[in-house]
């Protein structure tokens, strides 16, 4: 839904030379940092990816609710019982 709006906004980010330099510098600095902290950074990045995949699998395989009744029905105030 927001894919088109995000691409439209990114187009304006990459048109301006200063913002393009900033984004390219940020990406290159991230790559250099990954190389500098080589084993630890790759393990951390792999762990983050594994956690995202694990959460997607957990959400997809979560059991569905068995009862179809309204769960709030038991909290409704009942009309008083009149014995007349």
C-alpha cells in the first residue's frame, strides 16, 4: 500500500546530490563497520535475520482460536431476575 509512496519519496532523496552523498556514505560506513568487526557483526546480523524468520514462522503456525462465540459475552451485565 505504501510501496508507491515510499518509492516516490526515495526518488526525491536520490535526486538531491547532498542527500545522495549522505545515503551512499552511510551505506559505505556500515559496510566498513561490518568488515572491521567481522566475526561478531556477521553473527549479530545473522541472529537478527534468524529472529525475524522465527517470528514470522511463529505467527504463521500459531493455533487458531477454537471457540467462535463472543469472548466478552460472559462479562455482560445480566438483567435482574424477577420472581413475580
